[in-house]
């Protein structure tokens, strides 16, 4: 099979198309003939050498795929050869064949292409895990999502709305802001020209944000604390603007705030299976009905993976970047 090899860490140019043996599914795993693979920020960080795969995981980049089941390992009863699935992998997605735990596979929603389905697993698992399992977002609460036009952001807008929250986002251009509002954000804030603390406080009559989903970090950490409502929950899933910051912790105590964060890939299989179960019950029916849809920014053939990573690093896209095979 063809796959993307990473002989050394560095810029996008270090990735190479190579030939290798296709993997074999172990017990509890399925082998997927990959038709499309999502590109995610963790792939970029792994390529740069700052996010090594956990023990036992494939060193090949790629955390989400869509395609057809090609083989099943022992003890797999839910899936059979020929089933159309999308899957959260533990690595190995940038390849013509990839293995995934059976419990991390989901059916491709009705009416979605493989490209659209490949944009779901890593993003929707991440958003659900952080908004629901960690932040306990409730109907009627105020949700602020930084990076609203990213793959994570576009999913968080739609899931937040489906859960009954008032959704506010930040984005870096008027086009991105309008795209976020078309997806269901009550207000998209252009962080280059507006103060998100002031805008959200005004829109909520001083209540602030009950939940903040932040991938920016840096100076946003202290401003999130300023904006958070009493008993608010602030979840960091990345620190694109830096992780080392100085903040005033007194408001954390006075407002009884929860500051938390997570990464998805190192979490145990049981946790990922629980997320998959929740998504199957709550989000997949909405996808099947067309009430939620992934936003695709661009597609690239496998050989153009470097261009896909360059687009990811530019942050100029709206939605998900997908490789096609």
C-alpha cells in the first residue's frame, strides 16, 4: 500500500509517499480501505516532532479516516467486510489501508460522501469529549468557542446549538465570522477589530460565558477568566499562542471556575468508546437528518499532503482539510 512516511521531523516537505505492507487487524480491530483521511492540527505537531504517538500506536500520521471495512479481527461482531465506516484511529490514517479499534468506528451518515465522513471522527470526538464530558455544557448556557472557523470550531458551533446553548465564537476575518453565523453562531466576533470580552458581556447582560472552548491560549487565558460566568468552565485543547502565561487566579476562586483541558489521542479505549456511543445516540441522528454537516475547506490527493499541511498552518481555511485516496 501507499502511505505517507515521516523519515524525519520538520516542515511539510519532509513527508514522502512510500510503499509498505498493509497492516493486519488485531483482535477487536478492523482494517479499513481508506478513501479519505482528515488532516488535523495534531498531525502538524507530530510532524514537527512535538507530539509523539503513544506506545503501540502507528507512527504514520493520520487520526481519522473513512472508507470500507476490508477485514475484521477476532472478536469483532458489529462490522463486516464491505461496511462503510468512518473511524477515529490511533494513527496510520495517511495510508491506503488503516486499522482502527472496532469501538471507534461509526457508520458513514446517510447522504455523506467519504470525504465528508473523514472530517467527522477526530473533530466530533474532540468536541463532544470537551463540551459534554469535561465542561458539562447545558441547554440555555453561553458557549464561547475560539477559532470558530476551524474544523473544531465549525463542529462546536453545530453541536453547541444542538445541545441548546447560545453560541458565540471568535474568528479572524469578516468572511470567517459570517460563515460561523451561517452555521448557527449567535454572534461571531472578529478578534482583530473587536474585544470578545466586551461583546459577550454586552450580549449576555453581563452574565459572561458558562463554557469557553479555547485552542489559542496565550493572552486569551486571562481574558477567558475575566469573561467566565460564575461556576464557569474553561477548556483548553491547544495553545497556538503559547502555554506559559501569567494570570490573576483570584477570579478563579471568587467565581468558582474550573480550568481544565485535554488531549484525545492518549485517552484509554474505554473513554473513546464511551464518546463513540454518545455520538451514535445524539449526533449521528442529526447528521443522518442533515441538521448537522461537516464543513469541508479543501481536499488534496495523497501526493499533495505537504500542501494540505501548509494550508493547515496558514489558518486561512474555513472548516476541515481532507486527503483523498
